[in-house]
């Protein structure tokens, strides 16, 4: 089993009377893609900034590859690449010039490293364009190129899909999956595009009001997700009464044009179909809907007062 390469122990941060993060403890294994989810203001970026020594925690500590994270531990950044919130660049320098500075800062001897990462992030048509003339999506690609250039074994990415078009989002997803699966890179990623996290992450952590509410394996999402059954007949009210008499949890849909059956029985539409047909109800639609990550996330955070 892979060792834990990112660890936080009861990280906490307050700004005056505001509790931004409280007692956040995480353990992320080598080669794992960990999705970090939360509403705006939940504490995602504050946690990431503490993990990267951008801000000092009030309580607790963070470790990368067994080394305690603090502002003076420069060697950590040889092992980690990051992109936090908005990508930044020298506006009057070209894409290649920006990356050349980063190459020298990381003391990368291979002069071809800049061209390599430009090709990797599909920035070749823009290599000689000044950063201030780039689109938002290409600024983001440049930020990712800066994070990737030294081939780090750990990536910490805060909203890396900002500004990317759908094709770009798919490209970055495939790139991160390839790096994790084939190169053993550990990825800690936050994103508001929950559908993307569900396709990418091995494990998901949900933070709310500064605390970790839940961690789950993405593979368990189907098992944990709620299912509902949409039912349409020629007589909805009669059908509702019948289903309730049989012990089903039934309500009307928002548009009042269908019935919604919830609970464990929603996963067995064939039983309800047989009941309705045998009872003489004219069934016109029977549709199973399964909660996705977005619905699951909203249900979990919505249940917290």
C-alpha cells in the first residue's frame, strides 16, 4: 500500500472572530487523486494555502513526504507543483519567457523543458505571445505549465479548470489521470465543477464551515447516492393514493406532472410497474433518476445547520 504523502493534522485558521478552518485532518496516499469539495467560503482555499505555507496555521501542522510544511522549507517545492485560484504571470513577457524564469528558479538544467511543457499544455501557438494578450483559458494553461515544468510528484491545484473551455477541461482531466496512473503523481484538487471531480478523483473530501464533513471513495458514490422514481399515469391522484396505501414514499414533482417515489423501493421500478398494471392504472412513464455528485454534495452540506 502506498504511503501517505500529504498529511494535515488538525489544521486551524481564524481571521478575527471568523473560523475559516478548524481541526482539518487529511491523509492522502501517493498516486491518489483527492477531490476537495466545499461551498464558497467553506475553507478550501485557506486549507490549501496552509498546506503550501502561503499562510501560517493557528493550530495544527501539515506535512509533505514526511517533512513539516513551513515557509522556510524550500526543498518541498522541488517535489510539489501548485496552482492556487488565479494563475499569475509576468504580463509583458511571453509564454516562453515566463516559463524560462520558472525553469531557472527550479534549477532545471534541461533547456528543452520549456518547449516540452508548452507542448504538453498545448500552448505552442502562443509561445511567443505576451501573457497579457492571452485568453483566460490560456493564462490558466500557462499557470498549469508552471506547476508541471519540474515534473513534481505532488500537485496541489485549486480550481484548475477556471477559464477552460469544455475541450480544455477534458484535456486536463486526461493529463492528470495519466500523470497519476502512469507516473505515480499525487493530485490534491479542488473544483466547483463537481461532475469533473466525480470523473477524476479516487476519493472525495467535503469541507463545510471549516470542518471536514465526510470523506468517501468515489467508487462508493453510486451506493451512497439516493435514487428516485418518476411515475406518470393517466390518473396521478389515484396512483398516488394506491402507492401510499402500499407503503411507498410518494410526492408530486415540482411541475405537478409526475409522481416521485423515493426510499429503497425506488431502486426496484419493476415491482411498481407490475403493481400499477395489475391495478388497472395506465402507466405512461416510469423513469429512474440517480443522484449525481452535485446532488449528493448539496444533500450532505444542506443537512448541516
